[in-house]
């Protein structure tokens, strides 16, 4: 097992306190994570206002889901990054749908898709780390109950929103969100 850093231990303790409704712990976690999470959202969305809105949604999720955080699955920081990434993707999809209605032409849709893709240059070490993490995630996914695995598969690999998954599976939105 990998040794936890003092910061990871402190983050985990803050999440436990947040789960009990501790606003001071929430403020401390916000102060620690808001900068890097905002940077990620801004890089993904390319718009400061959208990034701020996404960040607000992420911290609302952290506040409401702190009790469900599982330290065996990820660090607090990784969990928060995943939440931010999900909010960013949801916003990019919504933006793409709105613009597709307005634009309409195939050539313009291609340009739009290129403009909304968040791209970053990766080093070889980043690629290796990402591949290792992907293998770990795949093994964790294989251990999930089938309903949960299906919902996650549709969200991350099928690129569907929570609402679209709920409609496709005929399940309440809250059930789908809990599974994911």
C-alpha cells in the first residue's frame, strides 16, 4: 500500500468533518483546492465565468457528498479533480448542444468540436502514469455491482449526462447519480 502524505491525511480528516456538517473544514478544503480545481475547469472550458460556475457546482457536490467519500478509492484531491472533470464535460456537452442547434452545418460542428476539446500536451511520464491509473480504474470497475458499472460506463465511456442515463435506463435521476 502507498504511504499517505500528511496533506492527504489532513484532507481526509477535513472530508470526515465536512460530512458531519463542519463549515470550517469546508472552508479550509475550499482554500486548499479551489485554485487547482479552478485552473482545471478554466483549461477545460476556456471561459472564466463557466469555470467559476463549474467550481461552485463541484464544491456543492463535495459538501453534499462528503459522507459518501471512500478513501479506499482515491485521495480527496483525486476525487475533487474527478468531480471537476465531470462538471466540465457536462458543461462542454451542454455548450455543444446549444451551439449545434444554432449553427447547424457539419463544417461548423467540426470546428465547434475542435474548439471545445480540452487538450493538453503530455510527457512520457504523464502517459505512463495515466496508463497505470487506467488499469487500476478498470480493475475497480470490474468489482462494482452490474447496475453501478453500467451507469458509470454510460457516463464516462458513452459520454451521456446523468439525465440521459436516467432516461435510457428508465431509472430516477437520483438513483443514477447515486450509482455514479
